């Protein structure tokens, strides 16, 4: 247990050390940073992100963030670039090069070649006096006081700093472009994130039957309707007008009261003014309404007409919850 407590201290120190390093990056959001945003916005090409080692891994994540927020980007490993992949780069592209030291051999070979291509070069670098920094058109300073690594060797705080400044660039570009949730949905059609942004009640309720009984129907009719439609509830209508809902919970409470069920009608046990939802509402909003009211189904109503039911299980199957 003593060793575990020591490790807990180490973990907390790592987190606080990196948090402190990231807080210090505020000063790096300067005129150079804003010029980088402006450069990318005005570029007719793509953003090419390159690096080596841990910086390469961070670069791949930055590329993913750019692409998912409306900035076309490609990752190019610095070592592969000088062995043929440099053909990825086109004249109008903006190249972002990540490096802690700015002095790695691959970077020193790559940078002059990029300049020959006429590409604009942004350095996200932890040494503003390095070869990379001197050659770059713009510098985003990711210098950190020290690594979270106790030996001050393994890229930890420095790698996190690169990641955070990449995110800062991406979100500034997103904001400047007016990239909306609809835009996000168009390029994230799969997975729960995309579904939250485009899936509507109309996409789900049509797969269910639409249980309904009339206000004066007997309890046996109600039970058969709820059981056969398998949604745990039924709408109650007067003619074509929706007036209530009966759930299996309402049936249990009716039996607990020891009431003579033979004399009861649907209207006697229903809950009036049930929660309803329009078919064009997003499913995620339907889920919010269910949670807010502690219910598991909503009656779907369009132009005042009851047309079906959306159930919590429908939403669960889509992986939204």
C-alpha cells in the first residue's frame, strides 16, 4: 500500500506538471499565432503536418482534428518525406512542422526542400533558436520549463503542449469559418456523434407499431394492445384526438388499488396530456425529454395527429445513449 501511495503522488505530480506547462502556453497565442490562422484561412491548398518520433504521433492527431473540423489536412512523416513522400506537398499548401528541439537530422534535410517548393512553413517548436525556428515563416512557441518525466527526457509535457496548440489552431479555424454542427454532422455520419447531429425521431418511430385504444375501451383491450405492440404503453384516443397514455406502470398501479377492473375503462386509468414529440425533432432531444420527465417512451404527434411511439430502447439500439 505504501508503494501505491507513492505512485499516486507520482501520477498527481505528472498531471499538475503538465497542467502548469499548458497554462504557460497562453503567452504563445500572440501575433505570430494569429498570422498562422490567417495564413491557413487564406491558403488555396491543404495543411500538411509533419514531424518525427513523438511529434509525428501528435501530428497525426492534429491532422485528424483539422479534417473533422473543416480544415483539409494530410500527415506526412518527416523521414518518409525525404524518401519520396515529399511529392504530397503542392505549391499552395501550408506545412506545419512539429519538433521539440527543431534540430533533428530529418528536419534539417526536409526544411530546405520545403522552401524550394515555395510552401509556407509554420514551426510548432520547443526551441525558438533552433534551425527549424530560423527557417520557418511563422513560429508557434511550445517551449515548456521541463518534462513531466523525472529524468526530463521522455517527451511528455512538450508533446502535450504541441497537441494543445494544434487544437487551439483547429478551433480558431473552425470559429473563423463558421463551421456549424450541421457541417460536423455531414463529415461525421457514422458513430454516436454523427447520429446525435442528424438522426431524427422520424427515422426511428416508423419501425414500431402504433398502439392505440379508445377512451371507452375496457381494460382487457388495453392489456392486449400494450402486450401485442411490445412498447410498454398505448395511446388513448377519443375518435382521432389524442387524450392520454396508459403504460404498463399504470396497469400495475391499477391492480395495486384492488379496483374491480371489470368496470374500468381506458379513460379511468390513463395519464392525460401525455408527453409528445414531433417526428422532425432530433433523437438526442427526445432522449433529453425522456430523462427530464423520467419516462421511457414518447408519443409522436404531427399536425395534432398521433402517428406512433419512440421508445428509449430505440435510442439505445442506435448507440446514442
